[in-house]
């Protein structure tokens, strides 16, 4: 029962959503399934928050390596949760002035808005800025002209990177108008709009086919990895 019931619920929910998408008369079924999905997602958030507290509190209790980061994580989690759920500093909705919690939790100027704008966004920007250096390092190791494919990859990457800078535009600005197609900025546009678009479409088609096949395996109960084990 521990495995058959989740399999049945997954298959039933998946087929209901598929039927509701293609048959307008059953659209209400999909809406009901979506509501149940939101309910289950809310429960999953609660379980996820409890698991986060359990893991990091254990690290703090055991004084494991990096336990101070766990303390910061829990503090940030509790503060953000308290400010968001309590709608601290949020003004009531003008339509319902008698209800103090009727305002939007992300109202401009509220503490939750402040945490999002001046804590979460800068941290996210910092993380992606650091990723740029890792990507550059990985690209340097990958773009070694060992064979023809690597040479083409290296040359294309060089043209794209140079075409996005002022230096690249300046280097080919002397070319006459009848050779404008050879200017680096125009080569960059051509590569991105033709070769890159074709490659992206091929990748997206492959991803779509993979998602369809994987979804079908899940709905039919062939793939049971989401249950935690592939065993029956």
C-alpha cells in the first residue's frame, strides 16, 4: 500500500490533467487537480521547513564543521518566516481598513520587501557574479583546440565574446559597407540568430521528447524513482 497508493494518485492526477487539457468539457477536473496540487505543495513546504530546521539544528548541536553557517541559515529562515506570515509593518488594504492583515505582504516599504530587495536580491546577484568566474575557468579548460570540433567551438566563442565588446566593433569598423557582413558585430548577430537558434531548437525538441517519455513512464508506474527506490 505504501507504494501502490502513491503510484495510483500520481497516475490519476497526471491523466486527469492531460484529459482536461485536450477536452474542454473536462477543464474543471484540471482546476480541481491544480487546487489539490497547491494543497499538497503547501504541506511539502511545511515538511521542507521542518527538515531544514532538523538538519541545521543537528549541525549546531553537534558543533559540526561550518555550524555557524547553519545558525545563520536558521536565523534568516525564522526572521523571514515571521515577518512574512505576520505581515509585519504592512498597512491594511484600503478596501478592508478594519483588518490589519489585509494588506499585501510585499508592500513597498514593508520589512519583508526590505529583506527581499536589500538582502535576498544582493545575495542572488553576488552568487551569479561569482558563477561568471567559474564559467570562465571551465570555458578556458574546455576550449582547447585539440581537434576540429574544439577549434570551431573556440573560434565561435571568441567571435561572440569579441562582438559583444566595444573593442570588437572597433577592430572591424574600417571594413567598407559592401563587406558589412564580415564585421564582428554582424557576425555575432548572424551566429546567434541562425546557428545558435537552430541548436537551441534541436535541444528543446530533445528535451520535450525526453520529458514526454519520462512522464509516460511515471504515469504508467514504470519509473518509480520518485518513491525513493526503484524496487517494488
